[in-house]
C-alpha cells in the first residue's frame, strides 16, 4: 500500500498545471513519492521521468514505483541535472518540477545556469519549470 504524500509534497503536486496526457520531468525526484502521484494524474497517456544524481535514490525509486514503471507511466534516469541530456528517442516534456534541488534553489549557484540550460533542452518549446521557492512553487523562466 502506498503511503500518502507529505502535506508539502501534496501541495507541490496540487500546484502543478497537470492534466491527463502530459509528460512531466521531476528533477531530484528520488525516492519517487511525488512522481507516483503525478503519474496517477497524467494517466496512462502521460509519463513521468524521475531524474536524480543518486544511484541509490534511483534504485529506491525503481523499487517503490515498480507498478508505475511496469505500466509505462514512470521511468528513471540517474544523472546530475547540470550534466543531463535526454536519452535518444525520449520525447521532450511539457512540465518540469524540482523540490530541494541545490542547483536550482540557490544552494549550489555554480551549477544553476547549466542546470537551467539542460532542463530547457528537455522541454517542449512551451514547457514550464517549477521549483519549490514559492508558496509552494515558483515558475522559472528558462533560456530559450
């Protein structure tokens, strides 16, 4: 049985502009709790990719999200966001979001610009990025 989201993560998921069929990138998403909730909103026509720099975090996401992965609504990728590229053949995403990711929230300023550039390349031309620096989220303007 899946545990309910924390109030903070539930507020983040509720604030995202989600609808069925969207492709969503979660940056720093291990162990996958928010991604699973998003996958249920975007449904079988949508998809969520969890990106995280931690191999153990990706392994935990793979374990906790086995049913969503098997259904094709969720996948994982181990990479630092500031050095991330979409694998060949992976379609771009409509929405990206991040919670407590140092490269995006000011804790690791040297990685910030590279992270935004990598995310920008992974999104559709009208794709949006949201990070948890607002109440609960702020939209970040991306380099285009």
